[in-house]
């Protein structure tokens, strides 16, 4: 903009772009050309006063009306900045809300997921219930099976006890019958001997009266007692004794055969069977055969006295029922000899150490009483 005034006044020019004063000499020489909205030194930019670090001319003060508006605008901006800052600070301090899946996904999708989760939870609970039911049923079955096993063990023990009791009763009956038979036989032999003696005396008196010489007994005369002949039963028993001893000692025979032979030897009641029974009790590998041998030794009574140490040695062995039958046999033998059974209360359920202790008690008892039991 060009300010034209009378020649008597000073003319001042300002650049519309730079806002600096333009010397009149620059205009006169053509270095500056004031133009609207353009630098007056466009033709010679290197001549711009700003390029030469010349301080710009002070800008004209704005009108008073514009100053008031700027103040209001400044206050409004400050207010807006303060409110915005306050809101930002409060928002930053506020706890961040949790993300809701329903606000992200669609409602029907969330409901479908909920239904699937509920279905899976139901299936899991049903499966878990089935597992618990099966586990409980298995536990009850195992408990019932254990109870049945215990009952069977008790029944087996009761049956074994009853069989042993019945065997003892049967052995006693056989023993009594045998003693009666032997006693009757001995009585008859004494009667026959007395009759023979009486007959011999009568013959002697008759011969003396008649002057006859008495016969020589060595030549089989009337005075010599006749040799008693063995009965058919005795001959059969002796044959069976030899046969059963052979079967008991035969290692090729079956367990059942050796078991039956051991029982039959106890029933025959021959002293020749004691040695074979004692050997089988010590050396046979079958538990039932050894138990049968101990029973038969007890059934032989007084005949088995010399086998007592060998019976005692088997009480504390690994086979507890063999030890049990051995103590019963010792009780039967001591009852036959002493009139009262000796026992140290052996129980098959005792531990190995307790069974050895019972065996030691029997050994001490035998050491003390063997002279009383052994025949002279």
C-alpha cells in the first residue's frame, strides 16, 4: 500500500508481506516496488531488509475494538483448555471398565456359547456321576468279595477243626476197640494156658500113678505148649503193612496214594509202621501226606513214643498245619502213656517266631520227661 501525501510531508512506504518500511531511495532506484499481498523486494529479494537482519518496523497498534475481542477469545481458550485438561485427568484416574462379551459379540452368539457350555457341564456332571457310581459299586463288590473270602476261610478252618475232631473221635473209638480186642485175646490166652497147665498136671498124676514115664517136651509130647498159629486176619494185616509201607516210601507214587498209605498204617496199629511214618513226616514234600503221617503216629499211641523227638522237630516248620497236627499227635501219645494229654496250645495262625517258641517248649518238656515215657 502506498501512502501519498503532499510534497512538504515525508512519504512512508511499508511492504505488505514483510511489514517493514521501504526507503524512498529503494523505490526511486527500482529495488522495491510496493504491491498488495506481495513482498516489495520481489524484484530484488536479496535487498529485503529482513535478509539483512534489519529489525522490522513496529506494526501499527490494532484498534481498541479488536484488542477486547482478543482478550475474550484468550479467556475462552484458556477455559476450554482447563476444562479439557480436568476431564482428561479425571478420565485417566477413573477405573477402566471391564469388557463385556455381550457388548462385543452378538447376543445370539453369546447365548449359543452359554448353551454349549451348559450342555458340556451337564455331560461332565453325568459322566462324573457315572464314574462315582461305578467306583462305589466296584468298592461294594470288592468289600463283598473280601467278606466272602473271610467267610470261606472261617468255614475252611471250622471244617478242618470238625474233621480233626471227628478223626480224633474215630481214632479213640478204634483205640478203645483195639484195646478191648487185645485185652480179650490176652485173657483167652491166659485161660488156655491155665487149662493146658491143668491138663499137664492131670497127665503127670496119671502117669505117675500108672508108672509111665513123662513125655519129653522137646519131642512134642503132651507137656509142650503148642505154637499158636496166626489167624487169617493177622496174615492179611501183615501183608497190608508191607504193601502200605512200600507205597508210602515210593517216590514215584502219587500224593493221593502216599496219603492213603499213611492213613492205613495208622489204622493197622503195627509198631513196624512207626519208622516209615516218621521218615515220611520228615522228608515227604506234600503237606497233606505229612499231616496224615502225624495223625497216624498219634493214633499209634504208645507205639510212637520213640518217635516223639522227630515229631517235635516238625512243629516249628514252614507248614503251620503240619505243626498243628504234630502237636495233636504228641497229645494223643502222651495221653496214651501218661493218661493225660500234654499241650502247649499250638495255633496255625501263630507267627513263625511263635511256632518256634512252642517247639522250644516241647523240646524242654521232652528233655525233662523222656525217661518217664521211654520203655526200659
